[in-house]
C-alpha cells in the first residue's frame, strides 16, 4: 500500500433503500479503517440523499483512472428479482447501466467482489458481463452457498473464489433489554398481514405494542398504512404505531430494541439477527431463504405459499429455539475483514 492508494466502493445506492445503504456504508468504513477516510469514494453517482447518508463522496469521472482499488460490495444486484420475463429484461438493462457499463473507466484499478450475492441470471448477455467482472477480479468472496453454486453452474472458473456471509451481520450484538414487536411487510397482501397480526395478538395479547416500520421513503404510502390498519383488527388501535424511514443509521439503532421482528425483506431481519434479536421472515425474494439456511434457522423462514395461522403460530411458539449459528457469522465476517485488508494492502 502507498500514499497514492485510492479506493472506490460500489453497491446498489440508487433508491434510498435501507439495506443497500447499510451495506455500502459498512464497506466504505472497512476500507477507510485501512487506507484513511480521505482515500475512499463511491464509484459512481446514485441517489443523492442516499449518498449523503453514506457519507463518502463520489469519485469524479475525470479521476476514475487514478483509482487503484475498486470494490463491489454487498447486495443482491448480481442476481435477479423474479422469474418474470419482462421484469428480468428490464432489470438486466437497468443493472447493466448501474453496475457494469462504466467499469472500463476504472481500467487501472485492481478489482474485488466482496459480500455480494450472485445468481440466478437468465439473461445470457448480462451473465457474460458479470462473468467478466468476476474473472477480472483479484478477490471474489460471495455471501452464500447458492451464489457459489450458480458460479459453478454457469461454468465460471475463478482461481480463488470463496464464501463469506452478508456483511450486515458485522453489526455488533447489542446486549440490551429488548421489548416490543416490529412488523415490516408492506409488500405482503392484506390477507397475509391479517394472519401475522392475528397470530401476534393471539400469542402476545391485543394490548401488545406493535410498531410498523418502513425501510425506504417510497414504501410509506397512504395505501400501505391503510392496508396495515385494515389487517390489524385484532390489535388495539392505540397500540399500533408507525415508524417512517428517515435515515439508515437511526433504523439500525431502533431495530436493536425490538424483541421480535416480522419481516418480508432481508436486511431489517439481518440487522435484528446481528444485534441479538429474533426474526420471523415471510420472504418475497429467494435471498432471504438462503440466509436462513446458512445460519441454521430455516424453521423461522416461512415461504409465502405456506403462510397460515398454524405455520406462523408454530414459529412464534418456537422462538426460544431461535439460535443463529454465530460461528458461521464470525467466520464469515472474519473472511470479509481479512479479504478487504489483504486486497487494499496489495
């Protein structure tokens, strides 16, 4: 490492979304702890408010060729959202522009992919571009077994590829008294929410405090709020509250306080797990099930088609058995830390 080291970090910071913001911030801070904050930048421009929250400047286009190290950090941007043909085509075009089209401008930078999920990618052209990214990277460390399986299935042969965990699991365990329940599932239907609220009221009582949380500004709509209220008929109205999204760091702090989080997404749940809380997930994306398998807590990940009062009630009753494999977390985060340190010292 020399005084000329300049690091650009990339992720999915284009929509002011909690999980993506958190992942980029963590990777930037990791890099800054090694090379100094003044030498760390975001690779390209994205959502202005999200960039401000992350707290690192975007490297000017004119200075991209002076960057010595480019890190693609955590996130699911190297894998599809759904199986829909039209959605995947739209996603492929958008993500090529966001994550790959500019990569040639960093021609003189060493490259690493650390903590990202990978696959599936049905678009052959986009798959080829991501294949090139992986093969041109000195370090490739993906976040779960399924990602490595997709690498193998697509015939990508990298000389030194490994597996870690989602880097948001590096958040420290908060050894504090936890109380209250949070529901974070605005992309579920009203009938699905009715199952959740009904089971929570049956288990904890109608007077149990339940806080609905949002992980980005765009999801907080009058329609979503009305849906939650309509579904929560078994909960005392004065005990149902709403916490709107402002900044990722304030949400991290709030999640640490909950005794139970029910979520349909990934990183609100990961934050709770990392900080010592308990989570029941009804995922709308395959990446969540990957995480729960990795940590040995699959019984608390209920697929949407299997959601019922019986299945959800069983998960609640088994909460004393919610024990994520901390050895997997510690080992995976140590791999990330070591990989970032070794890469930036080259």
